[in-house]
């Protein structure tokens, strides 16, 4: 894997694809700076080497040029985080931009306007990518969040840098941490899959069956499995068209010697609300009119026991409706168990949308080994897909 450590950027202009798709409030202030902070080490290494930096990113989903999606709104925040004055130019290709890049001195940073103001970006247009390629000597991809998209700036542009291309630190650590789970894992390996639906996790389950020793299943997905096995699930979330699939997964897991751990009890509620009446019930004996919204206390103990034995742990998806305090306990206890296992030497990777929100909400993000920044990109890697943004650098 070629990273920025393999290059000396002295007197070189680095064209870096970053993911500065950050949330803005109504005053156009950045409300979460994580993605900018995440790109900082890459940018600083290049500047320290004596190079200059051209940053390109998208922001939101603009339809043509829309001022509210202009990256000019984030310039002051990027400057503050990097500790230097960042220049901005209100376009991302063309003579004016090339001139600004040529005038860039060592130690300087230029941020380009939103790439998605051009439809050619998402279309992966080669001519557009070629114009982008004129803006740097070395292409650096540090935008893991868009690595699963074959867009002009994430993938196509790389072909214009046959040898002068590499991953930034963020991309490299994302790839390494997923490899630690899927390829170079210490056994026993555990995958914890929660969230709402089997259908959105099936690709992952199928790919990891060959790589893990244990799978913990929680969240809304549970009830498709429980119903498939003949349990009573009341009004719990279920995908009736996936019952056979659930049984097939259980069968395949058995054949491959993978142990599937399902909840044994659930916190059930008489409505999907934090004000609902609740009680604990066996997971396969939920009365009509009630639904399972969190794992129960016996399940928490069982899951923690499994987690404590594992040396590699992947966590994707909450095991209950953690957004409502009444149904957050299972997810919190799971987080504690993973934090303890990590302290005892296990490698733990958390990723994919809502589980990242959950670990942050309950402050587990510092207690696990790695929290992925790329929801969709990480899910696709876990499904065993080759991401175009990664392939474009490796080829
Ligand atoms: P996902 O995006 O697939 O990881 O799903 C995350 C969502 O699953 C969260 O918003 C949770 O509230 C939801 N969820 C977790 N457990 C349940 C459950 N038992 N019933 C319904 N939704 C759930």
C-alpha cells in the first residue's frame, strides 16, 4: 500500500481529495469538525516536507451551483484547525484555478470550490478528471467516505498520475483497520451485527461467515431470525420475506462452524415510544401488541461473556433503539463489554452509520481501537467489495 510516507513532498504540489462534507447550521457554521480534523495529519506532513497543498472535496448534494453548498463557508474553520491561513478559489477547474495553483508557494494551502457544482464529478467524467489532474504533481486520496464511488476526483483522476499517487494517513488507517478484521485477524474473531434490518446486513453476513468464529445478532434484525425459528415476536420489526434467508444463514453458519448468538430476552414495549409501558420478556414469547426494542438483561450477560473471549471484534449496528433512553441499555452495556475487551488486548473496530453515532453518544469512541469515518465505504469493504477509490491507487 503506497502512502504519503513513501513520498517527499519538497517543492511538490499535492492534490488531495479530502472528505470535507461537513454539517453546517443555518448560519453556515461547521457543527461537526471531525472530518476536517481527520485530514489534518496528512496535510501537515506534506507542508512539513516543504510542499504545498490543493484540497478538493464535495459538500452536500448540490444541483448545479448553489451558494449554500459553497465550500467558502468552511474556509475559516479549516484555517483554524490547520493553524494557517487557507486560500480559497471559487471554482475547481479551468485557467483561473490553474493560475492560483501555479502561484501557490511552499507551505501554502488552497481549497477549491465544491466539486459537485459540476455534474461531471459524480458522472466520473474523464475530461473533468484530466482538468483536475493539472492541479497537482502528486495525487493523494484521503477521502475514505467516498472511496466506494467511482467519481472523477476519487477514482478517475488517479489514472493521470501513473506513479505519483498514494493514500493519505486517514485512508491508510481505515484500510489497515478493516484488514485487521478481515485478513490479519487474531482469533477468536467476533462480528456484532445490529441495526434495523437483515436485508441491509445480508451482504456483510455472507462475506464474514468465512472469516469469523462468532456472530452476535441484535437490534431489529433479531426478530426475523426468532420468527423464522418459530418464536412469537408480537409486533416487533420483521422482514417476512427474509425468514427463509435467516434459516439459511443459520444453516451455513453451522456448516462453517461459526457460532451465532441471538438474544434470549428482550425489553418489550407497547408502542414505539420512550413513554411506552415496558417489561422484560423471553425473546420468543412476545405478546401481540408488544414489540422488542432492546436486548434484555440475560442477553447482556451472555453477549458480554462472548465479547470477553474474543481477540478481534467488529461492531456494526446498535442492538436496540438507542436513540430512546429507555431502550439504550443493551447498546451501552455492549459498548462497555467491547471497551473492556479492548483494554485486555482485543482489537475492536466500530463502523457503519448508526453504531458510530452510538459510540460517540455514549463516549466509547476513545475506548475502542478504531472508529471508521466512512459508513457506506466501510460496509462495502465488509461485504468484500473492492472499492474503486482504493483500486485506483493500488493499480
Ligand atoms: P442500521 O442503520 O441498520 O444500523 O439501523 C440502526 C437503527 O436500528 C437505529 O436507528 C435503531 O433505532 C434501530 N433499531 C435497533 N434495534 C431495533 C429494534 N429492536 N426495533 C426497531 N429498530 C431498531
